[in-house]
C-alpha cells in the first residue's frame, strides 16, 4: 500500500482519521486530523505518523483492503 499526499487515512488502533498533507522525513507522513478539538484556535491539527501506523481509506470511513 502506497500512501500519497491527499490520501485519506486512519491510524491503526486509534480513532484518528485525516488527510495526508505532507511527506515528512524517512517513512513518516503529516496528516491533518479531522478532529481539531484538541488544538488551539487558529492552529492546524497536524499529526505525524509512520506509514506502518496508517491505513489508507478509499472513501469516507471505508478501509482499503490492499
């Protein structure tokens, strides 16, 4: 499974979903969290995860099998 900028992803074993907005160093990706309630006002809900921690979504809330 190849993850690219713009892909919708879910974090394995967590209730975090978002859109990949940047490729970080090595095998890490920056996602824009769908739930921004935890961050300060006027701040982006950016989180960084390894590609092995992410599952690519095909559509809203639908896991990709490959």
